[in-house]
């Protein structure tokens, strides 16, 4: 099914994928610029996350009030994603990427200037809208580049996001005791705007190939067939969105509960607990850096299936493990396993239904990130934290099995 993006259609490719021109175009200016956008997106979000305690103290928020304010990020993102998909169809995903990352860069500085929970919530609505818009637009533009290169390079973009998150957390942690939250977030926003100016210029100037003209001799498809194809694409996108949801559920759960599992259940030190989440994050980044290589050799479905099963095995090891080394090894396996499932699911949703497919799958995936931490919390109170974390193993296995369902649904598509 052809991509639905309005302005960035796929170019003509050389007859041989191993031709010199094909190799030179693998890291084109557009791909480098878009990778920079993914990286700064992760950097800006991490820069905000490490300053949440400072902002909480500034607005004198209780834990419950802060939780409600933080939900505004999710509300702003989810409310924006479908609209951004339509904007990408109308104006092109590259233009919307530049605009949305600029908005996100401006919004990241605002929370440090609020002095009440209500004001913080209002600012975080804009923050979430910019973040959600940037993620839909960037992934839509990435889907076009994947089609242009005819290589499964989507994981490399998400590796940029993971790397940016690691850099943002590291730089933010180093600056936490030296400069105020307002200066730190303002500097992060300024960096984001600088990337928008430089990478945005390169992205918008990079040539976008013309879509092949439709064959005039081709007879129009019957209305019923078009409807069936549309229904097929919608179901395919929903299956891929559920795959992303299951993956994001595990990622969100580990982000909030990995350190607590190490300190409360395994009795590790605070430094060791922090290293545990860092090991997970590094493993996910490394997995995404190798995602294109793995996808080309094993196929995307096998990468997603094996990744889901590996993450299942990792969490099944880490949750009940009585020792720190076993927990750390399990977290590393979870990171490697989950690394490529989400980006490949988003890429396939975009290939099936364009920016609207990316928006739908991203919204479902973001819902998984949203519901993971509270579900783990409720189950931990009712049962125990190790038992609650076993749901991550189940969701990871389900993500792998959904990849098989997607392949069967795709191959069973009517001609």
C-alpha cells in the first residue's frame, strides 16, 4: 500500500540495492537531520524528567497533585496525535516535524517558571502536545525515509532518541547541583531550537522524490474492494498499535519500578539500583543500534518475535531473582528484547496507512507507557512487586505473538 504522506513520496531506486549510489544514499542529509531531531527529542524529555523534583518543590505539590499534573503531559500528547497525523497529510511530515520540535523546545523551559500546580498542569498540556506532535511527525518522516532507502532503518532513529535520553539524563544530573532548573531547562530549550534551525534547514532542503504517477490504463477499483482494503489497513494498524502498547507497557514499568525492585526486594544500594536502570537503558540503545542489521538478516517479524520472547525471559528471571547480578542480567535482556519491537511496529503502521497509521499506533503505544506504572503499582499493593513485574513478561510475550498475527494478516490480504 503506498504511503499517504502528501509531500515526501518515495524516489526511484537503483536497480541494484548494492550499487554505489545506494550505499552513498544510506546516510543522506535527510536521514542525518531526522536522526538529530530524534536525538534532541529524547534529550529534551530527559532534561525535564531529571528536574521534576525541583519543579515539584517550587510549586509545593503533593505526590497526588504532582501525579495529576504529570497526567497533563499524556493528555496533551494523546489529544494532539490524531490531529498531527492529518497535518502531516496536508503539509508534509518534514514541515510538521520542524514546527512541532520547535514548539517542544519552547515548552520545555516553561515548567520551571510556574508557581502553582494549576499553572504547572496547564504548561504541561502544551509540553505534552509538543512532545506528542514531534513523535508522530518524526516517525511519519522516518517512515518515508525507510521506504526511500528500502531498508529497515527505523530502529536507528529510535536509537538516536534513546541516546539523547541518556545524554539528557547525564547532563541534567551533572548540572543539577550547579544551576537552577529554570536555567537548565532554558539552556536545553535553546539547544533544541539550535537543532531545529540547523537540522530543520537540512531536512527541508533535502530532495523529496516524486511519487510515481498512476497508470492511466488502470481500471478504477470497485468501491467495495476499496472499503475492504481500508478495513484491512485499519485492522493491521490496530494490531501494530497493540504491539507497541505491549512494548511500551514494559518500558514504562521498568522506568518507574526497576530501581524500587532492586532496593526493596533485592536490598541493593541506591547506587546499584540506579545502575540497574542504566543497564536497561544502555541495552535498549545498543539493541536499537543493531536493529537494522538484525532486521535485514532475520526479517522484521522474527526480530519482533524473538525480541518479545527475550524480554519475557529476561523479566521472568529478574522479577523473582534473589540476587543483584541475576536482576541486572534480566534487565539487560529485557532492554535488548524490547529495543526494536516498538520502532518496527510504528514503521509498519506507517507503511500500511501513512501518517494516520503512525498517529494511531503511537497513541496506542503511548497509552501503554501511561498505564504501565499505575497498573504495576496497584498489583504490587495487592500481591507483591515481583509478582506485578511478571506482567511485563506476559506483555512482552504478547507483543512477539502479535507480530506473528500481523504477518498472517498481511499475507492474507486480498489481492
